[in-house]
């Protein structure tokens, strides 16, 4: 009897499985109606004042219902000079190259709004939007509302954000030269020669030098003006240049913004806040390309990361890029 019931249950399961696996007749899915839009943020990493946030804004409507008349972006904080909405629609060709086709007039920005008026008869388009981050947005959040209008009066909108704008500053490709422009100021994000350092002694945090010393791996170095003279051989400091700046050398911390290499590593505000300089020295030696050093100024006002882009032994010099964070 048990075998009989078991066989019956098995047969029922087979029948259910057969019918559940039977394919339904395929039908072409219905397309979306009306004016549709979508958006993606193309840029990665921290949003730094002076740099761009880039978006791709896609708009489409059925060809039978009309064409695109305009597209606009409204930011909650007006962008800096250089903010614009592309008047070209982009697609990627078979070689993976982005190709732009002009579809509208050059964008016009009025306060927080950037507008493109279409001049080509098209019902689908993908526009790029570049928002240049203004000083007014530092430490705040920005939201963007993308919107499009069709010739039939339909409207569509898409909101992106909010995006936090970092508090830090960035300066790229500063060149320090041994015994010439060798005095580095974190406050000014600049490098001075001896005359410039003498005119701004309170702002000088570091001295760059190169020394090939027998028996010692010194080479390219950064030293505080207050460091022991053995780390400043042959250096006569301008009057008043005397700060003691704490440093912590690193290797292969290739921040993408500073290095602009293939690495997807980004230093953000929180990284500066979590540093501990309690036992940090006031010098670093034997610096090489792709090395770097964390820095805290003598008054604790600033913390920075100095990345070494390149070094030159023949004409002793070092190219550096800096991210700086205001602590207080």
C-alpha cells in the first residue's frame, strides 16, 4: 500500500514538473511609452573643489510621439566657471571609442541651471554634464535635477545626489629644486626660493634637498627647518624659517587624484582625521617616485599628503602633488 501511494505521489510530481517547465509562447516585450530619462555619475573618488563631477544623462521617447526639445540640469549650488552640459549626444562605436554628434546649441548657464536647446530632430540622446565644484560648496552637499522636454509637451526628470564635497584642497605637479625653489609651504600650497622663504618665514614647513652621501642612503629628502642639522647638510636657512613639521613616510599609496595612474585608491577627508603623529619624526629621506609622506604642520592647523610624482638625480629635483586638509 505504501509503495502504491509513493508511486502515485511520484507520478503527480513528474506531471507538475513537466507542466511547470513547459515554455510559454514568446512574445516581444512592449517598449516604454512617453518621455523617459536616466542618469549615471561617471566620476569616482572624492569631490574636490576645482575639479569636475561628470554625469551621463540619457533621454528617449518613441519616434511616433515627438522629438526632444531641450535638456537642463539644476544644481542646488551654482557651479564654478567651466560648468556645462554637452550639446553633443554620445555613443560608443565598435572600437570602444565614444563618439559625439552635435544635437543642440551650446549650453547656457544661468545661476544654478544649465540648459541645452535641441536643434536636431532626434528622439534619443545621451548628454554629458560637467559640474565644476565651486568654493561655495566646500564641505557641503550638492544635488542635481536633470530634466527634459519633448515636442509633445511631455516632461521627465531625474534626481542625482546628494553628493558630499570634501573640505580638502589639492595642488598638482609642484617642482622642488635643490638649493633653489626648495622651501615648501603647506599653508600656501606652494614652493619658494630662499628670497620667497625669507619674505614668508612663518609659512615654510619643509625643505627639499638631494644629497649623495657615501655610506648613507640619503638621496631625495624632506626635512623640517627645525630638524637636526645632519638632515639639512649644506643648508643655510633664511631668518625666521624654523618650524618643526611631523612626517610619516609611505610607499605605493598612489592616490588616483595625485598620481593619475591606473590605481583606484583615493585619499578622502576621513583619512586625514584618523592619522596619529604622536611619535612621528620631522624628516624623511630616500624618497622615490610613487612614495609619499603624511604631514602635520607645527601648529596642527593642517594635515597633508605629499605624493612624489617624479625625482631627478641629474638636476636634483622632485615633482610633488599635494592634498591638504584643514584641521582647525
